[in-house]
């Protein structure tokens, strides 16, 4: 047994066959009033009325309208000829059916708009993600063209620069672009010169327009971009070739409402232009272009800074080389002058001592006093010259030092052994006091040994002059001491000798490795 739905579908097919064969008139949307007509006998058979079929059937065609436009026809089958009072009721039925039809169309339109909005929102999100990934200008331009094509637009991009507005990119196929360039008499798009907006009112208006999307005329746009190259026949062919029957422009702005360019878009065939989507995409494109502009400026600034740093480094390197050369010449000068001064000074001191020893004859008391003053001053001058020689020698050999750990006791013993004959000759007693648990000292062993020898020689001369090493300074006594400063993790100094007055003069220790003082001689290693 057939279901009610199956019976309704069979009846609808039967009526449709009657309409197709011409037995039943089809006048949908022709009249705006109710149309009455007798139905042929086949209608009763199609309706499967059986024994309930009346003697005759009437068809009442009630027109349907939605928003003042014809939307179709509601066909009613009556079992008798309708009276005038029934016609008013039929019009009411048609009006109610029109309202329901309008609601259904509105619902379907809303569903279609919602689906389209979801699709556009997803496309905009994907476009934004891709534009964020791209960093180079060329890649950004290609991404803008590809994403706009997915949204149903063919596009072109005009970028604003210091020299004017330039056609930077077109989304059409390469063959179409080449043919378009031939129509205006150039081989490639890169040969186009920048356009001064001040000489093109349309481009200037688009750059300064506060509207997010502006509709433009194709002929005016082509004339503004290519000028006299695009004659009217050429413009007609370009409009047909590039599908520019409907063109919209979206100004691109960056920070501070700075003009970046103009995005031109033309809807593809069979698609409906959604200006809201185009406006949202233009904002994303402007942000991507602004990021590329900022990156290019940062690269330019970085290159300028790098060049400036390299130039400054070169100048400083040359200045440092000149200073090192001047310092080397100064050291050589000091060494040469010191040697030249010491040679005649030794002769002067020698002859002064000969005169004092009366090897050249007797001298009176007044002459002796004068010679003693001269000898004392000469020795002081010789001491200063020797210190100057030591300083210049240290400066010349400082870079050749090799720092290695060594035993301080062994170095002191070797220095004392080298000068032992001199001490024995003058009957001087030298006492060595170095702790047994003294750690190795980090330094240049040969230089330290030379310093110790110089210290011993100095005290030898002082002992010979003053009658001994020891100097009485109240209750404190010092012969020769070696001070080794170890500023390690604990931040304290390690003393390698019994030094009673170091705590008082530690802050006054000289910063150089070797210090020669008339009263205090110290070694820092």
C-alpha cells in the first residue's frame, strides 16, 4: 500500500505530465488576478478520485508575489465552479501563501549568507596567516594576489613610493599580462615609469579617500595608469582581456594614515563581489606591506650602521697602530737617551772618585766637599737613569712574557746563589725566609729572577753604603721582601714572606709589576 507521500508525488508527476502535454494550461506569473478554467477529464484521473470524482473540475490559478515581484502561481482544483464570494477567499489564500514563500526565501537567503560569511571568514583567516609568514615584498605581493583569487577577485597592486605610484603586481596569468603590455606598447611591466599622483587626479583621490572601498570606472582607471599609451580602442580591448567591467579600489594605509598604495580588484565571472570581505582583506594587505617596508628600512639602517662601524673600526685600528708605533718609538728613544746619558755620567763619577781618593793629587777640605756633592748628585742621577732603563726595558719586553707556575723558594735560592760571592766579599749575612707551604707563583720565572737579582744588588749597594741590610723603622725591621698577590675566589692576598708593615701600605702598592722606591722595594707577581 502506497504511503501518502508517495501518492502526493505520483499526483504531482501526473499533473506535470498534463502541463507538458498541453492538456493543462501553464500560466505561472502571467496574470496578477485569479484565473479560472475548467479542468480536462485527465485531471480527475491524475488525482485518483475514483467514484468521488464530480461531474466537472475547475482550476483556480492564484498568483503569488514576493516584494512586489511575481514569484509563481498557486493552482487550486475545485469540484465546482467557484462563486464570486469564493474568489475573495482564494485571494486571501494566495496572499498567505506569498507570505510563507517570502519567509522561506528569506530563510534560505540568510542560510546562504551565513555559509558564505563562514567561508569568507575562513578564507580571511588563512590569508592573514599566510601574509604573516611572508617577509619579503615579492612574496607578499604574490600572496595578496593568490588569496584575492581565492576570494573571487582578480587584482592589481599600485605601490606608492618617493617617486610616485608604480604598478607593482597583477594577478592575471603571464600570457594575459604579456598581451596587455603589448597593447600599450611595452614588453614587460617593469618598464612602466612611476606615476606622479599630483598629475593624476583619480589616483590622488583614491590615495586620499577615507572610504575603505571605492568603485571606479574602467576607462578612467586605465587612462590614469597608462596615460596616452592606452587609446580608447586599446582600453576597450584591455577591459575585455582583463575582465574589468566592474572594478573597485581599496586604499592601503599604514601607521599615521600614511599612504602605501592602492589595491585594485575585479570580480571573477560568475561571482558576486563582497565589498566587506575586500575591505577586511585590504586591511590585512596593508599591514603585511607595512611590515615589509619596515623590514627593508631596518635592513638599510643596519647596513648603514655596519658600514659606519666598519669605518670607525678601521679609523680606530689605524689610530691604535699609530699610537703603538709612537709608544715604541718613545721606548726606543728613552732607552737610547738613557744609554747616552749613562755613559758620560759613569766617566764623570769615576773621575770624581779618583779625585776624592787623591789619585790625581791632594785636595783641600772645601774641594772635597764640592766633589762629594758632585759624586752624590751623579749617583742619584745614575740611579734615576737606571730606573728609566728598567722601565723602558720592561715596556719593550712586556708582550713577550710567558706566565707559568713556578716555585718561589727555588727562585729566591737561585738569586741568592748568584750574588753569594759579593755578600761574602763584604761579609754580609743574608737570611732567606720563605714559608714551606707557599703555593706555586704564576708569572714569568726569568723576569721574576731578574727582579730578585736587581733587588739584591740594590740592597747590596745600600748595605755597603749604610753598613747593613736592615733599616730600623721604630720596632719594624725589613731587609728584602717579596709580595705575591693572589686575588682568588676568597678575594684575599697571600703573603709569601714575614712582612710586618704590609698591612699599612697595601693600598699604596704600585700598580706596575716592579716598583723601585728609595725606602721600599716590592715585587708583584
